[in-house]
């Protein structure tokens, strides 16, 4: 379907079909709704009529026959398909009911329950309406029926078919639809004819004219006379054909010129892509631009550090290049084009162009400057000049813009190449610096090497490295011109906050420049203190987030830039921090090694002393063991001697007495009785002596009554046998100890009293027991001759009693101390933990002093 005619026919036909469908649908739906409403209203009327007739018959007492006659008459009048009376329970109980008078379905049973029921259904496409209406007892009904007022006597069940009525209504609707369809069809036919006559034929004529023009027949003209927009369109078409016929003549010349421009631009593209050396490519490009534009003079300028620098020129004098070779942005037409990023064209420089003084001095009358862009940034300017006024136009501007794209790409590539070379050089320098810095662990060497390596990349007329030491900065390395005498600053200290620039860099933790335009060089008048110098660049030495020092740099001739050179200095600073930390770690490790060697030496000496002490203790233990064995043998000898001298003699005496009693028993019974009495007394002495011997070996009272009671008994025996006045006292909550603790304390006190009796020459000794919940402190103090403690410690072999006492104290977790001076007596103190032993406290009568 490519023609306009079938499209219009389809459009009109579609509109007709849509309209006709909408109208027919509206008529159909509204007619259907009307049929439903009127059919239901008719069914309602028939139901009401049947109900009133049957109810009237019942009130008049017509009975079953009266109801039958009413039903027959109603069926003759209306379209009833069912009409019956159903009896309710009161009537059935009173009169009974036939099968026909009983309920048949749920609708009739619902009505007998008091509900008026209506049901609509379809049969063969037509509606059938079912009404079931309850009959309630009225006052006049009670004349015949025995039922309460309002009770349900029965229901009237009616079914009405709307087939005939709906058929008549549908026929009316169909006739109406047919009339509407015929009218719409006639309207569509008239519309089709009008469109073909008034629209399609003129449009087809315009189409034939367009086809002729497309085939190259520029003499073809349209003949359309409709007096409306189509005729105006045809006139415009004829005018366009005439203009095409006129412009076609000059088209070939323009194509030839454009082809020449494209060839020149292609050659320029080849030139800039052939080499990245701007000194080689830009003169060739400029020569091709002059040839293409016919300009008498031209130059290409590149933006460098905010200044336009002439990189290639043609047709200008050396004096012009000397005066105008370097110009700041915004100066003259070239500078304005670079600053604003827009072409600047001057058709006559004598007419209101005071900024064009350089060009006017060269004899130029017209000028064109176009900015060269790279990534939307002005990187240069192409400038054309001519002594002729109005020498340049928009076409020249477009050519320079196209050339500028290639030149901008070449400049960007050259800058990238230059930047890459600089980065390579910087990376190589950093690598060498890293190797050099890593080659030494001496801090001074590392810092001076850093400044020397940095001087190979940046201009450093004066430089300092300051290390932070607490709240001060110390000059650790310097570099500078010989005449400045920077070495005198080594070791100089100043507070961190003494110089605001330094403190600012430490707080900001980034490199900052403090070089103000037009400033006087800080060392121009000779050497100055650090605090008075406004350093051009200050870089923090960062270890994580902590500034451990500063790198201060100065150029005497100009300032550092604000981007690249601080980044280079920061890179060196980062390497410096690692080298500084390595040097510091090396110094710390060296110091730690020296300290470790000293500690090892001290520890070795301590181990040797401990080994000697262990040897002495082992020797003491051998002597103690020998003494213990000797004491045991002596104790056995003593026990044997006691038994021989005492118990054995007494037993022999008792034996002699018993033998004498045996001999005298018969002849002299009184003598035998006396002898037996003597033997009994001797045996009592044997018993006492045996108890004394056994008590000396192991006092039973120690296990039965505890430490205090055992010491009381031993104090009495000791005082009796030695004649030394012995005092025993206990303080605090006296309590039982663990058995091994009580034995150890008892033996220590026993050994101490033995030493008093053997060596002290004292006439009085005091024993004190101080109990606390956690500790027991035992003190044995005499008023004897005393001794030299140091001599005793140096000669422990002859004093094994003290050694054994100390060993016993240590065996129960205690500590024994001996305090004595010649002529001042001796005091022995034993301290031991007693913990939470299960033994209870001793009764109060067992505490106190005993003399």
C-alpha cells in the first residue's frame, strides 16, 4: 500500500467502520437495556395482577375451584407458563392438600418461610421470570382458617415468559440499526468522492512533478488551481524547481573547491600524523594553510604556561617575531581567541581594533585568529593576516577550524609524549634515588642523598630537611649554593609553631607553595635565619597520618608551579620517609642489640652466680644430710643410753625385787609384800621414763591438741631441764594448722630453743605466735650473746641448724629471717601463710601468756 489514494480510502473507510461500529454498538446496547427493563416491568405487572386476582379469590372463599378458574382466565390474558397456589402448614393441617398444592422446589419453600422470591433465567435466548409470593393471614382470613394473623397460609408461584414481547422489541431495534447503517454508507460514499476530487488529484499532480525533478527535469512546472493550500504548495514547488535550476549551474564549481579543501585537509592530517615533532610538522601545516586560504602571512602559536609562543610562522618579519613571539593570553586578537576560546576576525584593523597594534605595525589590514582545541581545552591559535581589508570570511574560518582539530591533536600528542618522557625520567630518578637511599642505613647519609637526588629533577637553590623531635624541628640535612653557606644550619632547632608556614603544612599534611608574585628572593641579601625565610615550597614527610618532618625548598630565580613540581617533591618525600624509617629502625635495632648483648652478659653473670649459689646450697644440703644422719645416730645412741642408764637399770632393779619377793614369799610374806611394793614403784618410774623418751621423739599432744598446747608442754620441760626462763605468748585468733605446718613450726621452735641452750648463754627466751586470718608469724627472741650475721652467712657449714630451720620454713611456703648482733641477743622470725585450713579456733582458755 504505497499510494496516497489507497491510504486515504483506508483512512476514510476505517473512520466509517469505527463510527458505524460505535453507533450500532450504542444502539444495540441501549436497545438491549430497554428490552430488559421493559420486559421485567411487564413481568412485574403480570405477577402483581395474578397475585391480586388469586388473593381476592381466596378472601372471597373461592377455594380450590375458585383458584382454578382464576388461573384459567389469567393464562388466557398473559404469557404465563406456570401459575399455581401452594398451601402452607396452617391450611394443610386444617384442610389437607393434594400433590399439586405442595411445594416443589427451593424457591417455593423459601417463600413459605416468608421471603418474596424472584428468579430470572434464559430459555432459548429469551428471559423467563419466576415470582413466588407468600400469602399472609389477614383478619378476614380467620373466618375460615384457624391461623394467627401474619402467618403464612401459602404462596402464589408464577412463571412468566417474555419471548413474544422481547421478539417485538428486537425487531424494532434491528430496523433502527438497518436505517442507521444505510445512512452511514451513503455518507461514506460522498466522502470518498469529495476526497478524490479535491485532494487526491492535486496531490498526484505534485507527486508527478517531484518525480520529474528527481529524474533531472528541472523545467517541469505544476498546474494546480484549487484555490487552497494545495495550490500554494504547488507554487512553492515551482519556485524551488527554479532555484534548483539556477544553483545547479554553480554546484560543480563548489564541489571542485570543496574537493580541493578536503585534499588539503587530508594532506595536513597525514603531515601531523607522520611525526610528533612540532618543530617539523607545524611549518609544513602552516605552508599548506597559506596555500589553501591565500593568506599573505600566517603563524601557529602554542599555549605554554599561560603564554602564547609562536612555533611556526610565514610571511612575517623577524622584528615581528621578536616583539610578538611571546604574548600573554588576552593580548591582541590571538590572545583574545585563546582566552575566550572563540574565533576573532577583523575585516579592517583600522576600524576600531586598538588591540591589533602588532599586526598594524607589520602593515596588515585584516586578521583571522582561530583557537586550537584539544579535549575542549585551548592549546594554541592559528593566525592569518593580510594587507588587504576583508580578505577573510566564514569559509576561511571553517577551514582553520578543521585544520585546528588536526593541529590540536598533534599538540596534545606532543604534550603527552613530552609528559611521558618526563615521567620516565622522573621514574628513573626515583628508582635510582630509591636504590641509593636503600644502599645506606646511616640517617645523615640518607638525608643528604635525598637532597642531591632531588636537585637532579628540580631546581633547588636552597633546601632543608627538618626532622620532628617532640615539639621541635631539627635541621638534619641541607643543600644549597656555596655562597649561601647552608651548612651552618645543620643541627639548628626551632619550635614546631615558631614558623607559621611550617606549622600550616604539618596540620594540612600536604605540600604547599608560599611563593608570591613579584617577591624578593629570600637570600638576595645574604644568609637569613630559617624563621625569617618564606620558603617557596614546603613538603611534609608523612608516616601514615603523622608528619615526622618537613622538606623546605627554594628557587632564587622563579617559583615552583602548583601542581607538577610539588607532586615530584612529594614522591621524593615518600621515598625519604621510608629511608628515614629504615635508618631509624636500624639505629633502634643496633641499640637494642647492644642492650641485648649487655643483658645477655648480665644474665650470664647472674647464671654463673646462681650456679655457684646452687653449688653452695648443694654442698650445704650434703652437710645437712650428713648432720641429719649424725643427729639420727646420736639420737639413737641417746635413746639407747637413756634406756640403758634409766629404763634398763630400773627394770633390773624391779627384777631383783621380784626375785627377792619370790624367795621370801613362803617364809617371810611381809618381806615379799614389801619387795613387790618396791618393784611396783620401780615399774612406775619405768613408765614415766618411757613416756619422756617417746615424747622427745614425737609429742602426741601436737596431734591431739595442736601447736600451742604442744609448745606449752615443751616450754615447761625445756625450762625444767635447762634452767632458762621461757615465755610463750599467742595473739590473734589462735587456730589449728595443717599437720605438716604444725610439725614444721614445732621443730623450728625446738631447734631454735636448742640453739639458745647450746650457744646463746641466755637466761631468758620468749616465744611469740601472732595469728591473722591469712598469716602466722612466729618469733623466738633471747637475751644471749648474739653473733655476726654476715659471718654466719659466709660460713653456713658450721651452722647447719639455721639451714635446716630455713629449709623447713620454705617447705611450708614460709620465710625465715635471723636478726642478731654481738652482745644484743638473737631474734628469729618465721612468716608463713595459713590459708583457709579446716581447723577451728582454739578455746579462749588456751590463749594468752605462759611462763
